[in-house]
């Protein structure tokens, strides 16, 4: 039986490509640790490949440093380069990726910044800018109501 179960952290963000056939493929590396005697630790790095919808999901939602659980199979590819040298690569072809560490940090930061700006605007009774106002080049903040430096933002 060819079955692999890994739990580890991504060493980099997934790279997604679209093949000429229209299929999506995402590749990334997962680092795992083996704990040995006397407190020693050995890291291993596993290349992972995902296909189609799973590739799209991985590229969108997981990132460097996140902990994931991977289920899949081992596959070894071989090819010959332009110098007639043979190469082999063994990788995990995942059919299941479970996110164990939640959303990416940058998602939290973006959400917090947006919430802070909305709260600040609400304190001053400012309506969020609409698409129509932006197209008409109308200012989102009334020019006659500048904020001061101690309120966090200086406008005007």
C-alpha cells in the first residue's frame, strides 16, 4: 500500500501553475521533525504536489509557516536533462490537506486594519466610500471636518 501521512509546517508559500491542458498544480514543501534521544531533533523536508481544486485551495489559503496535515501517496519521477544526465525526484502527491494552524497572519492583520478604519469612520459619522462616489471623484471624507493628530489620522 502506498500511503503517506505527514504533519509539519510549510517552508514557503505554495506555487501554483496552470498547465497547457488547463489543469491546476500547486507545489510546496513541508518540514517535519524527528525527535531523537538526548533532546536532539532532525528535520526532513518533503516536496508536496496538489492538483486541480485542491491546488487552488492550497494556493489561496495556506502559506509559509502554517502547520498542515497531508494525506497522499509517494511518487517518483525521472527525467533526463539537456546534458543527458538522469534525475529522480520523489514527492508526495496529496489528495487531502488539512490546515491545522488557522488563517495566515496577514489575513488577520488585514482584517484588523479594516475593522479599525471602519470603527474610526463610525466615530465621526463618516459613511464608507461607495463605488459611485469614487467614480465621481467625490471625497469620502468631508473636507470641512478634518481629524487631528491625536485622533490617529491627519486629514486635510
